């Protein structure tokens, strides 16, 4: 269980139809899990729970739960444990979006084609909803229903805490807030994105071998895959911000340029950024050469990002 399976070449023409079916199925399953897990509005504090549910069910591709489930599947796990861990990652991801959208941060009014949480409710409620989602993610992971082993649950909790903290997502957001007043080069931009966006992708991919109680080699392989995948994701996201419309993207666009933030698109140009994204997608897929056909969906996923429009 600790060693990757014999080599299998990365597909040159990924089966995107199979991937799309798997993404749709996982999204439906994680939504069902979240429906059961999230507290329902009750009592005098029900408004914050309503806001939590509004943010979580505002839409989304559920990529992070998919990464948890697909990576867990490499080690023979695809059931409730993977789904609960994936739900925890999605809940924490949603908290980060709620707080990123606040007037004191990015001051966005549109998320996933709907009013942001602070617009739909109010700013104070959005802050509390984000706080509630952040802490609830760890409640899910700490529950014995996620895994019978206390050691595994502790690794999941500590791993997600690192990914979300000052040397992960929070640190990346700090860099992003400073970005308009800095002249970031490509390395600094990639470091920002590795922290703000990539750290949670890395945990989502590492959660699989943690759940499967696999060794360090498998974990590092999947972390390396996630680093390349995360940068591919961010470049394509920046391309959407540059060339798409708010209606097509389901969120505000053009803000990075308006604020004077450096991105890999502004540094490399649109075509250069597309080339970099393609290069990273190919490298991410190649990281999984040591795994068998069970990794085909993960291999196909970075290529699928190259066609995204939102």
C-alpha cells in the first residue's frame, strides 16, 4: 500500500468525458454529504447557520473534494471516509471565499453568479459564517466517523491547519493584499499562488494517502502533482479574469489589472501564460507515471483546466 503501482504513461488525449462524469458525480455526492453534515438553522443564532449554508450551496465545481476522493481511490478508499474529508476541505475553502469577498479584503459583490455572502446577509454575519465554516471543517475531520484511527484523524487535522494557516492560505492572502504596492516577479507571484490557492490543493491530494495510511513517497508524489495542478488552475483563473466577462465567469473580472496586481498573465502575456499552463498540466500528469490506470482521472484533470471558462 505504501508504494506506487507500476508505471503507466500519462494519456496524451485524456478521456475528458469520463472525467466530466466523475466530477459531476462527485459534486452531487459531496453536496448530499454537506446537506447532512451542515447544521440546519435553529434558535436565535440560526441566521449565521443560514449564511453558512448559503455560502456552501452557492455553487462550485467541488474540485477539492474530487481530489481527495481520487487520491484516496489510489489506495483502495472511495467511501464515507474520503467523502467526509473532501467535505471538510470544501467547507474550509468556502470560508476562505466568504472572507476574501469582504469589503476589507477583495470587496466583491458576485461569487459563482450569486451575491456574495456579505451582500446577501450583512458584513458581520458573513464574518461569523466564515468563522463557523472554518471551525466546522476541523469538527468533521476530528469525528471518528471520518476514520477509525485517531492518528489518521490527527494527521488530517494538522495537515489542513497547516494548509489554511499563516504559511499556507492565510499567508498567501496577506501577500495578495500587499501585491498592489509591490513589484512581484514571476517567482514571487508563483509563491503567492502556491500559498493562497495551491496549499489547499496539496492537502486535498495528500489526504488520500493519509486516509490510506500510505508512506512518505506516495504523499510527496501527490503533493508534487498538486503543486503543478494548483499553478495550472491559477493561471487559467487569471486568464478568465483577463479575457472573460463577469456573466461568463460568474464573478467579478478585471480586478487584478485594475488594482495593479502582477499575475503570470500580466508577466508572460496571454499566449505565454497559456503555454505555461499547458506545460504545467503536462508535468502534473507525468508526476503520476508511477501509478496505474486508477490515476487516469487525476492525470486528465490538469488538461481539463486548459478549457475552463469559469
